């Protein structure tokens, strides 16, 4: 019996930042079942691949050992309760080519049903209706580009998002704002001229970009995010407003200059003077001394660099923690 296999709601950049941070620091659950996070754990730099976000309606074709069915984002479709004609267009077609490169007990192919009258105000509306594949789940597991990119049948107007423009960015989640301008610029270019529509013969507006993490171990959909152009954004996301990259980089460089081997070692000496254990139990005191010493000794450098020390305490603390973790077995 057909069972709806939902496609996740893709969040915004700020959601991905929170999810990456939480996942990095998650260490288990307490007695009440609530999550426990270790704020001393490192936050990674991850690689993301971006593909064009198409303005249409989410659709899927699912195949099991006994049947094939069609879905909208919310429901299993019928001819009587279709989704912009998606099922009616494909239910009597030979889909063997579409499924020919895939194997599994349950195969779910997700994509955007777009073009024609599905959505207006975008370049795709100038083209016939089509199904553009962007994700595949085999027996509940998301597949990577190497698998997904092979799923298509142009004779049935089943295309693949990986045949069009894509982008790679590395995001340091300690300073994710350093990538905001680049993400915004890519989105603006797509909104100005949709690469998929252009490749298929139409010129005009696109919607945005979907970013999926491709770093091994981080492929879960919790870490996907979307960036829409201004015309298609339900809210103008402040986190993707233009960022003064030079200022952020200046802060990053300042932190590297002041959180030195010498200063961190001095803080360890202060712990010894106070007869405090040289373990993570004293991490708070260790960090407080370093921040206090930076404020005392480096305020003139900060001022000359246009930096407000009180606004970068978190960055100083994180750099100090990383030194501590790297050296704690030597104390």
C-alpha cells in the first residue's frame, strides 16, 4: 500500500548554523531525556554544494517491489486529487529509464514539477511543464550526487538539477558570516537569470539556491539550507544581509594575534598559582583570565584596528578553548 514518504522542509542559513553547532556539541541526553551539549567541543568547517532552486511545486515518484505512486509534498496523489497535473502527466508513462540506475526496496525520486502554469513570475513559466529531479532516497537513505545525477529521461521531460549550474563553498561555522556575501551574490545572479531556464531556452527570473552539505558524515538534511532571492523570500532574512567581510576578517585576525601560545600558557600558570585542577573543570577560569588579559593589554591595538573587544569575547573564548584541548594532555 502506498505510504507517503515526505520530503523535508529546508530551512534557512541561520537554521543550518544552529543545527551544525548543536550537532558538533551534542554529547547525549540527561536523565530526563533532554539533550546535553558540550560548549567546549570544536565546530567544523564544512563543504556545501549549491544547486538552482526552482519555483514550482514539490513532487515525487516512489517505487516499491509491488507498486509505483506519485506524491505532492503533503499527500499521495490520485487522478482525482492531483497536484498541478503531475500524476496525470506521468501515471501511464513508461518510467523504466527514470528508475534504471537505481535499486532498493523503496525508491523515492524527488524533484520540482515546474514550468507552464505551475508557477508564474519566473522564466520557467515560458517552458512546457517538466519534472526536475534534485534528490533520491533509497530505502530511507539520501543519495549523493553520483547517484542522483543519473536519474533522468529527457524524452519524458524528466531532467536533472545536476546537469545545470552548481557551486561549491566551504563554510567555517565558527565564522559563518564570512560566507554570507558570497551566498547572497550567487542567489542574486540566479534570481536575475535562472540558469536552468536559460539552458532550456527561456530567459528570465529564477528563485534561489539550495545548499546541501557534502562533507562525509554531514549529509543529513538537517544541514541543508536554502537562500531565496528577494522577490521570492517570505521574509527578508537579516542573516543574509550584506556583511562587512573586511571587518569580520579583521576580527578573526585580531583574535589570532592575541590568543597566543604565550598568553594561553600564562593562563595555565595562573591556574597552578590558584591550585586549580589543570582539567576542563577549570576551563571557565582559564578563559576568563585570557579575556581579561586581552582587555587589559590589547585595548589600544583593538582600538587602532577598529575592533570592539566586548563584541568578540565569544571568538576569543573559542580560540582559547581550542588551544586548551590541543594541549591538555601536556599540562
